[in-house]
DNA sequence: GCACGCTGCTGAATCGATAAAGCAGACCGA
DNA sequence: TCGGTCTGCTTTATCGATTCAGCAGCGTGC
C-alpha cells in the first residue's frame, strides 16, 4: 500500500468553520455536552449530516487511548483450524457481542512467529485492539502463557486448567464425553469401545479422552480402555479405524473426539462392509454442521461454539470496563443429540425427510 | 468499554530517552534512514527490543493517513449469509492476501442501516480501513451503488453487470450453470429438468438460471423450461421439490443453484420413495463442503470462493497502490465435480471409502 | 584560509479528536 | 450596584509517529 490520491476526509474543523465555532465546540456539540446551546448543537448536527462527517478513528483512538476494536486470534495458521466450521460459529458469536458494543472485530492469524512478540501481544501493545479472544490454543503454546502473565485483557476459548490466572470460556468436555460414552454403554449395551481422541496437546483432546475413560471406569471397564490418538481430521479418523480393524481386536462402538473423524471412520467401516450402527455404533462430538447431513446422521455432543464465543466476548467487555477483576473460568454444558449412528431410533423413520430441528436433544 | 487501568505502552519517546536522542531520530533509526549513523541505529534497535516497543497504530495511522487495515463487509446481517461455509472460504482468501501485505482484516456486518452512511462508507471515511471487500450484495442494494459511485477503494465479490464502474471478482455462473445442465442433458439423457434457482434479487440467482435456460435452449427444449425460485436454504430446496412433486408434472433431473438446496431436496425425494439418481438426477452448485459428505454425494460446480477472495483482495491492494486505475471485472472459471447424485459412476465403487481428493474433476 | 558539502542529529509542525481550564457576558440576589 | 453564579463558548494541551527544515561540526578542495 503506497501512494493514492485520497479524498481528504471531512473533519471536525470543517464542521466548525461551517457553523462558525471552534472544533472543540463542535466536538462537544456532537457529544451532546450540556455546555453547548441547543441551537449550536442543532447547527452542528446539521452540518455534520450535510458534509457526511464520520469521526476519524485514528484521531479518536489516539486521544482516547482506546481503539474501539477487539481481535479474534487464531494461533495456528494451520488451514485445518482456520478453515473449520468451528471458526464460523466463533466468529458469529464474537461479532454479535462486538456489534452490541459498537466495536470492530479484527481477525488475525498468528502469522509472525518470527518476531519476538506474539501476534497477541503486538496487537494489544500497538493499540490496534483493546483486547483479544484467542481460539484453539495448544497446551504448550508459550505465547499464551506470557500473554496471560502480562495481564493484558484476554479471554481464551477452551479450558486451561494449567493456567489458573487465565480467563477462559470452555465446554464441559469431560462431562460431555462421559455422557456420550455412557449412552453407548447403557442405552445400547456396547461394551467394547474404541476412542479416537483429538491431539493430546490440546486440552480438548485430553478432556474428551478423560471423559471416555471415566465412563468406562464407572462401569468396571477400565481395563478395556482402548484409545487411539487422532488429529481431528477426517483422514485421521479413517486411519485410526483402519488401524483398529487391522489389529484384529474387536469393537462394537466408537467414540470420536469430533464429527469429522467420525465421518472419516464411517466411510471406512462402510467400505469394509460393516454397518453403522449395527456392527459398530458411532458417536461424534461438536455438531457444527456435518453430523446432521451424513447418512447415517451422527449422534454427537453439541457444543455451542457460538454461545461460547458470545460469552467470552461479553466477558472481555466486562474486563475492559473494569467490571471483572480476577480470572474467571466458565464452563458451558453440552447437549447430547441422538441420530442414527448410535442405533437410536431416528426421530423420523429412516428415509423420511428429517427436518434439522427434529433431532432429539437431551441436555445432560 | 469504559475505564480500565491500562499499562502505559512503550513509545518512541522511551526509546529516545534511553539512547539519549530525540524521538524523531529514533523514528528515523527504526525506519533505517540513511541520515542516521549505524551506531545510533544499533542502539535504537537494541533499546526497542529490550523495551518491547511496538509502534502505536493510531499514532501511525493518523500521521500516515493510512490505517493499515482492510475491511471485509457482509451486507445482510442475515444469519444465512454470515453463517454460511462460503464465508469461511472468503475469509481465508482475504486473510491470506492481507497477511502477505502485512495488513489487518476487519470483519464487519452492515448492522447500522439506520444511520445515513452505510457500513461501507463509515468504515472507509473514518479511516478505520483503507479499502473494503464486499460480499454477497443483493442486486438492489443502493448502498453498494453509492459506494461505487463515490470512488472509494472497493472490490465486490460477485458479478455486477449493471454497475460498470465497479471493480468486482465473480465466477462465470452462466457458463457454469449451462455446463452442469448440459451434463444432465447429454451425459445422462435427462430431458425433463427442474431448476430451483437462488433468490432472483441476487445476480448469482439470475445468472445460474440463465445458464440453465441457455442449456435447454441449446437442445431445443426452451419450451420445457421449469424454474422455481428458492432462497439458497436447505428448507427452500425441500419446499421447491415438494411443490414440484405435488404439481404432478414429471421430471427426471433437477439443477439446484446451490448444494444446500440440493441436499434439502434429496431428503424429500428419499422420503417420497424416489431414488437419486435413478428416478431424479440431482446436481448442485458451490462445493463448499456439504456436497462431498452427503449420501449420495452431490455432483456440483465447484466455485473457489477462496481464490475469488484472494484475487479480489490482491486487486484491492493494487487499487490502493495506485496500480489499478479503471474498473476491472474478473470472472473465474468454475469446475464440474461429478459424484453420485447425477448418476455418474462414482470415482470409487459405491460404499467404498472415497477420499476427498478422489472426486472426478472436469474443468469446463 | 575559507567556502562548500556532507553527516547526523534537533526542533517544530502535523495528522484529528477531545478533555480541561479559562474567560467573556448575562443574569441574579441582596 | 456589586460580588457571584451560569451559560456558552474559546484556548490550550495531549495522544504517538513521522516528516521536513535547520543547523552544528567536520572534512575537503583550491
């Protein structure tokens, strides 16, 4: 971005000249100060409307020491995270809260790992944004730790039990995973279960595995625990099931840490001539869109990423307003949504058009 | 956003004091000016690193009269557009180009219709962003017209034949729709075709219908043209097919203006005991993700929204750099991706795991 | 031996908005 | 009639970064 003949913008000075006052008075008039007469205020507002005045945000930000913007940061530039449907829901949630506060949303990937300061810090220290929401940070991300330690206004999406000083909003993954696993155990009587986890350097992967193990333990099946690590991708779900099948060890149910992996797995199972749910009952996690559209539909734990993001953003605004002092951890409940893949009676007879809103939802 | 004890940031003044020069010299040193000695530059760079100096973006923007940011604007706050997978692809494309130019991306919905100036204008006139990318604007959006007329740096996503002064990047929807329709006509010998269009106040809806009609006309079937208007939602696709079936008029193929509607329709067809593709061959449009995961997979025209967005953003930067003078219209080709829903032999025998990359792609 | 040019900085101005202090004139009560 | 309070502005300073005109001091050419 270099030259360009830019149309000079309309400033307060222009309004002031037009009305015959100083720009300070114009500013006060637009701010509806009690120290300005109604008559002048009217004149200023009229002039502003006629000239199409829009306050310059850099000028305002500089003076107020506040950018009027927050940033949504995605640590790994990895296409996987950024391109995921999850992100769309998060963005929707953040936007709706930000709009309500009349604040801009900056979306940023942590591209400049090279520089000493992480994208988080740069963006806050430069005053580009007043605070940040960080999504999908891995457990070992040092940047997140230093950021939290620096005391800047940040809210993390997800759970960070090892960062007690951090403010975060996550889903109750352990309880959720335990619930969906127990669904397979008790409702469908499946006892030989496989778990394909998420990457174990993300808290989500750890927690969902823990919930799975807890459910097994609760049924005296701790010794039967069988976990394969995936990476949340469709391919890794497929690969995990290929490996499981080839190992020869039998299983009649599988709990996946997300729907993408469950979908990848279902394709493999079908290709091997195994029926879902008859031969293997499958459950996923997230319900960000995919689970509803596959055949069979995937039974899953619905995580409202949008709600999480909205709460996180509201919390960020509370922090910025000085209404939230110490660190705060919020965990949202998660909802079991049953579909065909676990063997539950489909909400509508198989093959009949099932409306999206017709899924059976059970709140834990 | 009100009070808050903010840690005072590190400014040029701090660096200058530390090194024992003025802040002007410090600025020039960091800019690698030839008028500053190597020794001083080194000292300044060291001090900057030690203090963790990050230039204040408001100060810089104010002085340079350039924000260092661009905005991605979504006109309708309608959840449908914002929540659509399409948007994710667009954001990915815009981000990648913006990152390459070291510029921030602001995501904005056109929330304040109430105000006189549209979100587009406000955001540019306030200097918050140096230019904007506008997605999914309806044909009758007056804001877009005034914006284009105002000569501000804007690139529209989509085709705007009625706005010759606009710079835009779109897909060749007419050719694409014609191609996919002809696929049904010639490859699969379907002649009684239904088209479920998108909303006809969007150019996309108009163009895809036109391509459909052109294909029919090319085969002497102009009189057989049967078009129902949908709104790109799954529900409207389902409703359109319900109406078509109930009308009693037979059809053996259906062309949908996007994959969501095709999916909604397939559910209805299945519920009515009709097989896709045997009884009705179905084709969709977009291939943003859904089409690959349904059963049967949906044959569709792949539109690379990400590429479109990247090109649009690159074009915006060219405009900002003064390298692009007049309006420029770019139309990208679109790719036919055959899957099961049209009756094409599946790339892999039905029921076998089909890897995502194994779809058959045909470039028009 | 002196003007001239170069090097390497300083000083001052600017970008636009806004907060705080200041200052006329009107008005009021005593 | 005079101190005092309002009203309705104006003046001035500030937020950080950057640019441009100056201006010392030094070396060089003739």
